[in-house]
C-alpha cells in the first residue's frame, strides 16, 4: 500500500522536525514555509519544496499545518494561494498549531465545505521531541478521521490521545499552556 502524500505547512522550531520525521518514515512530502530560507535543505532530503500553501496542498492526501497562532494558520489555509484552494475531496486537513477553539471549529467548517475531513492536533513536547518523533498529539475530531490519519501522526509521536470533537485538542492545549504558565510564575515568585 502506498504512503499518503503529505503537504506540510510551516518549518519553524516544531514543523521542521515533524516534516523530517514524515520523510524519514517514507511519506512523500511537499513542504512550504513563508520564509523560503527555512525550506533550504528539504529538497536535498527528498521533499518537494512548494512555492505556496496551495502548491503544497496540490495532490496531497493530507495537508498538515504547524505555525505559531490563529493568524498564521488562517493565512496558510485561507490566504492568497491558501491550501484549501487546492485540496481534492477526501483530503484530510490537520492543524497542529496552538490555535483557539473558535478558529479550530471555523477551520473545520471550511475544510468540510470542500468535502474534506479535519483534525485539530496540537502537541506537547518541543524541538527535541519533534526531531525524535516523540510528540504527544491531543486530537480533536472524529474517530474515523483519526484512524485514517493515524499512520501520519504515528510517524511523529510517542502518544496519540483522542480528546473529543473538533476543538477539543485546542482546548486541552490552551489549558495545558495556562497551567504551565501559572506554575512558572509561581516558581519564579520570591518567597517572603
């Protein structure tokens, strides 16, 4: 059985390691980054370097995004030459960015309006875990879509945890970030 073709959007601290894990596991990958300099080296490693999110998504079975926030995610999916303008019916859209629940749900609706499926899959872990394929995915979306996407997520992960419907992964990630932030502030607070 042939591997799913991946369009990967965002090659920053996390995305570069994730894209390399997909390539190391034999997935055909097209990569795109807003700063083209970050895509250097991916062609030599076997990726197709795309000129836009639309180009990366063209012909992909799965389009995956890992960028900083809602605005960056929105520009990748819906912006000029956005990925959704090129997806074929049946494509799975996956966003692993740290995004709001509202945007996750809005994006899911946009993806589904194109007869595609969507998962919000934020991660815990950092650069080292992304490079080693040891991320923890917190998945919001349908169990059936998760099963179709599982081989892709497994190539980058230590654990894949289904949380609930679309937006659930984003919600747990934001709660996790809040709790971690509170702990850091508490530790930094001088004792009296």
